[in-house]
C-alpha cells in the first residue's frame, strides 16, 4: 500500500518508465530498459539498446556507468583524463532551457551542481556533445527516445519534493 504522495509519484514514474522503455518489434529503444539496467549494474549488455556501454570513449572521457531513470533523467557517468568523475544527464529537449548539446528529442546536460551558473569543463562539454551526436544518429535511424522530463519539469519536481520534506 502506498503511504505518501512521494511513493505514489515514484510508483507512477517507475510504471511509466517500464512501459515506455519496452521494445517494439519494429524499432529499438534509444536507451536501456529499467529491467536491463537492474540486471546489469555495471552497464554491460546495454550496447544493443543504448548504443552506449561502460568503457565507451566520448571525446577524451570514458563511460563508467549508466544509471536508471532518476528524477526524470537518465544519468551517464563518465571519468575524464585527469580521473575526475562527472555525470551527463539526458532530459527531454525544451527550447527554453537547452542543454550543452541536443540529442534528437533529448538534451544532454553536464551535471555540475552549478544551477546553470558554473562554467562547464571543456572536456566534459565535449563528451556531452559526443554522446548527443551518437544518440541523435540512433534516433534518426529509428530508435525511440524514452519519455523523460524537461529541465524545467525536473526543477519543479525537485522544488515540490523539497517543500514536502
């Protein structure tokens, strides 16, 4: 039994993610299903679905993991040549709040906790652009992007969660 609005919202997002990540016979999904992410914690085995695997290189950075959908975004964890970890979040494109790079119907954002004020490290931005280019090509070839939140929708969801806490 669900006891709070947060649990209800979480259940809805989880159910929608599971349904919308499902693969149709005609078209592959752009990114992995929640089930395949749970099955392969390190990201192995996601290459067919995501076109991105642990160990892939984007610009000078290496993918260290792919996360399941969290707060309406899909995180891709990377490490730069100096060994610093960072995350590229994939969200639905919104022309009012574009990311570092457009990935078809998605945007790639470098998550640096700067709230849009902090400068993005060049290596991190180049990796985000390379990820976006690969996802754009996959979507153009018929892959279906998952239903994610826009940056504004995600910010509103966070604001409401903080207000309830």
